[in-house]
C-alpha cells in the first residue's frame, strides 16, 4: 500500500503516519526528518536544505525529488510506504507520477488532513519533536509519559526552530501557494481522501482506518 500524507504544516501528518506505519507495517518516509538528519550529520545536502528550512521555505524540488526517488527503492519499501511531507509542490507530484509510471507502479491513497490555519499556530507552539527517532508530541494534546523525554527511544525532546510563530506563518503561506494546489491535482487523479484533522488524534486515525481498511 502506497500512501501520500497531505496537509498544512502541523495538520498531524507525522502523528498519523507513525500510527499507520505501526498498524500496516510499512515505513514512514518523512522528507523533513531526512533533511534534519542530514543537518545533524553536517552533510552537503543538509547545509543546502537548512537555509530554506530556517526561512520556512521549501527546499528546491530537484534536491527533494532525487532523494525520494532513491528512498522508495530501498528494500523496506517493497510492500509499500507512507510519504510524509512529499510531494509539496506540483512539480514534485508530477515527478513522482513519472517515476512511478516508469516502474509500472502507482500511489493508492492520498490522505488530505484538513485543519484550518487558526488551529495550526497553537499546535505548533506546543509541538515537541524527538531529534533521534522523529516522533512528535504535544505538551497539551499528546504529552509524552515523562516530560521532555521521547516514549519511543528516550531521546530529549526539542521545540523545532521552525515551529516559532514567525516561521510558522511563512510556512502556512508557502503551504497555501505551493502545496494546497495538490488537493485539486489528486482529486483529478481520483485518489484523494479527505480527513477531518480537527478531531482528536485517535478519531483522526479511525477515519483513516475506515479509508484504508482493517
Ligand atoms: P511539518 O512537519 O511541519 O509538515 P516537515 O518536517 O515535513 O514539516 O518539513 C520541515 C521543512 O523541511 C519544510 O518547511 C521544508 O523547508 C522542508 N521540506 C520537507 N519536505 C519537503 C519537500 N517535499 N519539499 C520541499 N521542502 C521540504
Ligand atoms: P505535521 O507532520 O503535519 O507537521 P504533526 O503530526 O507533527 O504535524 O502534529 C503537529 C502538532 O500537533 C504535534 O505537536 C502533534 O502532537 C499535534 N497534533 C497532531 N494531531 C493532533 C490532533 N488531532 N489534535 C491535536 N493535536 C494534534
Ligand atoms: Zn525518539
């Protein structure tokens, strides 16, 4: 099963992708996590991406497309995968279609997690991320068992630099300009499924299981 997670920054893509990954046993491929790992390891890709990420802008399409094209050929992807945060622009979606078509392959579901902008800023301020394993929490809506510590791996949780309100506003603008048009794009391909992302985390997951099947 191949799934794309769509939605504004903070809509809950990562939170849901983590649960989908556990239930259906397919990997979560988060392009944001891959870039952050590259930044941490001081790679050339990380250095290039950081400039855009700090500003709240998208990393250029060519950098992200090559990375995903390679990642989905890994062995753990043979039964499917969840693309979390990719594609984020029409050129990325077109490139993915082209890559999959050349492999006689296709995406099965595009899950659009719908959350209005008003809810997003509050969510982002309370988000805490594990730089180690990529898990995300919320100080109010999804707290870890021990404050500041990742349930999964014991890593120390952080507030991401780009989750500060000024950067979140820029990311929302970028989302509306460049990513939201993908809703129409996938509606035309007839694989778009909308999910009400304002509900509680478990309710959102239940809506997703309804779509994907048990
Ligand atoms: P969020 O969890 O808020 O949706 P991500 O962790 O997915 O954020 O992404 C963080 C940043 O990484 C983005 O703001 C962007 O700069 C960069 N990024 C991640 N995925 C992509 C992509 N597919 N195309 C371009 N930039 C990306
Ligand atoms: P995205 O990957 O789309 O950027 P995340 O999954 O990281 O979003 O979620 C953003 C923040 O909102 C996190 O702190 C997360 O714990 C919290 N969150 C996710 N889903 C919900 C929800 N349904 N209700 C309230 N808070 C949520
Ligand atoms: Zn962790």
